[in-house]
C-alpha cells in the first residue's frame, strides 16, 4: 500500500515549490446536501470569503538563516467528490478542511494553520486536536484518498477522511508519508454545512511488534489489503480481534483487493447519534470503501455489481458476520442492514463472543454490551 501511495505522490516530491497556501484561505461553509437516489453531478460550494491574513510582518532586524530552502513540493489538488455521492457538499467541505490542516510551509506555526479553519476558542480546541499533524520547522502536503461517512443525522455528520500526509524539513534525508483517518465533524447552520470539530486525528504511531499473531501478520503483509497507517497502528497495538483479521483475509481471497478506511482509530467512539459504543472500538469491525477494484459508492446502484457480489460473499461466510452496506440482504432487523450512512462503504463486524449456555440467576442484570447490535440500522 505504501508503495502505491508513494508512486501517486512522487510528482509532488519532484515538482517546483508553489509558494503560499492561499488556495486554502477560505471560510469553511458550503450548501446543504439533498440525498439522491441516482448519480448526480458534484455540487460546487458558493464563493467563500477570504480569511484574514494572520502572518506576522517580517522583522528587518532579525537574523537571516543561511540554510537552503526546503525540497520543492507543489500544492496538492483539491479533492473532487464523485458523481455518485449522496452528499457531495459535506464530503467536499470535510476534505478541504483535512487538506488545509495538513498543507503548510516551513515556518508556519500550528496557530497560523488552524486559524485558516477556525477562530477563538474553537481554534484553540482544534489546535489541540490536530497537534500531531503539525511538524514544527517542516513543510507538509495533504492528499485525500477518500472521505467516508462515519455518521449522519438531520443536523450533523461525521466524515472520516482518509488522507496521505507527506512532510519533511530542510536538511532531512527525505520526506515521509503517513496515511491517517481524520474524523471531521460538520453541522448545519442556516441550511449550510459548517465546520464543527476534529474528533480524531487518526491515532498515534505504534511500532510493529515481533510477536504479532499470524492473523495480524497475514493482513499487514497482504498486498491486496490497502490499510491506512491509522489501521496498521491499531493492529500493531493489538486492538483488533484475530477473528476479524482472519475474516479480512478470507474476504480478500473471495473478492480481490480491499480498500480499508478504518478499524478503530479515526472512527467515532459511539454509534453516531447514540450512546452505544461502536464495534470498531471493540476491535470487531472494519469498513471498506473499495472492494474488488470497485468503489462501493459507485457499485451501489446495481445488484450485478462487484460490490453487491462482495456483500453476498461476506453474508455467506460461516462466521455469520454483521454487514452494513447499500443493501439489506435479509430485510430490516437481520444481520445485513442498510441506511443513508452505509451507501459509501461496507461495514463488516464479527459477532461478540458467545457465552456458555448457562441460565442466568433469577433477577440478575442483563449485560447490554452482549446483546445483538443488529437491531439498529445505524450500527457502525
């Protein structure tokens, strides 16, 4: 996966430097989406205002550095939502925010970068949330891989933006690339999407241990399974159930390549809009935005698509996983469900461990966490 990303990013590392980040100095607001049942052209946000320039004036008396300029890197192209998206405005805005926070020049401070997105106390909270994305003394470029919904209500949304951040600094051996999952939260204000907060910056790096279980090794080393670094770090930390990892390998065997969005890091802690803990936080669920070479959002219109065949293959697996997708194979209330959130990805979750068949004592409390979570069509 890293090789494919580096090949995609190589032109960024060889081209001439394009000074400044003026392309991102926008007020982050865009019109509300209306869900569509057929593919629609991508909506274009209204012309935004230009944010106030927060750079400090140069001090003519300050000492100048004799260090050469940083490696030349152009600004990344803005993400364009696919025509098949149900809510292109929300995804476009979330992607622009993620790119803005990961695209800056040598010498730009975290305060300057976050001021392009928010102000006041909101900016202070944002700076705390994305501190791991800022590399003092260095430059950075962000390129969106795919923005997937993590939740959607009548007045708010979570967009999990998979983003490749390439960064470096003067005098360093070369740039590095990390692929993170940013949980970007938006809300409706006067019938327009506006930025609310960054709920997650994709976790912290974790080195790969030497004693990983074989199921983890198989997934990490499988070229058919594209993993963001946020997901790799989850596996390194032992946060993912081996049974789920084994199921991922079986899915790659059945369907071909898999494009993973998220395991745990970067996903909302609760099932969005509820107080129930998501299966992702228990290491029991994974989301795919691409499967068998096809984008899920583009395969959702046909029951002859690669995506539909993959959902059927997952449903038929002997482990009887829970599946969220564009289709409900066993009608509502079964272990295959659909809703507005699951049009752009396949959610696959293993069942919770089954307890021995021992009758509970009379009057004993019920363990709510052990109940079948397929009762909700938004269980992701």
